[in-house]
């Protein structure tokens, strides 16, 4: 009896191992979900009052992971904490722009799943509003000596704005950026309009802020995974799935549920 049970157990273990090998998963990957750290930021990712995750970044990444057979556990933290957790290996992944600093401790895939187009905002009564409206590039911000208001942990701003010698003021929270701008704590904010206007309205400063129409470089968003995570080597497959979803029109269909696509 004991030897029969032993043989059955070994066969079962063999079957499980074969399945893991065929799917490309290690035992650790099969039993543990991908730990994703995210900041609450509508319409990218947020949790409803009923406890359900929503947002188009969440839907895109979650669907791609599901197609790969990977489960995910989404945990909300302040943005600076998200980055620290991934760097320490206490979370596997985050969704953001790959910068030189983040590449030290993460790896990512080739093609962004979304490029966030950035616009310049300022105050309606800014004395140099006409000059700001005539800007065409980040170099113009430096040339005009403008101060940029941003939030702590904005890696894109660190790499593209501060690194060029442009003065910046930081807020601990993104929502306070608009209050700082409205109170003339800086000259401009560079943000994505679809997320900016709800926050501007929530802050009660709609009448004091204007979107200039000046477009700057886009922010390419990727899934970044800690280099030591067991999921790091699955990123080429993730990239293939993202491109497949793009070809199917699935990315546009998800995004269109949340924002207007030009």
C-alpha cells in the first residue's frame, strides 16, 4: 500500500512539474501572485468602494497577466513608497516610466502599453502667459526661466526637467500641485489633461488655472519588475501579449471606457 501511494505521489509530482515547465512557471511563480504596488490615480488605477480594482492601466496589465497565466495582488501605497517597495524587493512590480534611476533595480519590456501626452498648465493671470503659450519644447522652459511645480517621486520630471537645470518645487501629493500653482508657488505644471482637470476641479481652483495647449514629450508607461523577482524573465512574453492586444484593438477598447481617444 505504501509503495503504491508513493508511486502515485511521484507521478502526481511529475505531472505538476511538467505543467510548470510547459507554462514557463517556477513553483514559486505558480503559488505566489505578482505583487504590484500602485498609487491611487484615476483613471489609471483605483479601488471602488466595493473593493474592486478599476482603471485602464489596471485593466490592460491585469488582462495581459491573465493571458500569461499569472495572478496579481494589487496593493495601494503613496507613490514614493511604491518605488521603495519595488527597490527593496518587497513588491515585485510597479507601472511607470522607465528612467535611468529605476533601471538600476528593475527590468522592463520593449514597447510601452500607453504613452501619456503632456500639456502645460499655468495660471489665468500669469504675467508671461503669452510667452508660455508660444513654447514648443522643454528647452523653452529653461530659456524663459520658468519654475515647474510637480510632485515627489515624479521620475519623468527628475530626468527631463530637473536634469536640465530647470528649477522645480515639489508637493508630497499630486493633488496639492494644483493648489501650489493656483497660489503662484511656481509658473507651470506639466501634466496629462485627462487626469489633471478632475484634480483641478476637486481642489476648487478651476477658475484660476488654464491649459495652454502647449504639448511636450509624452510619458511612455511600462510594467517594471524588480530584477530579482521570479517574474522578471517573463517580460518578453508580456511585451508580445501587449502587442497582440494592440493589434486586436483591445488596448484602445479598454482605454476608450475611461477617456476619449482622439
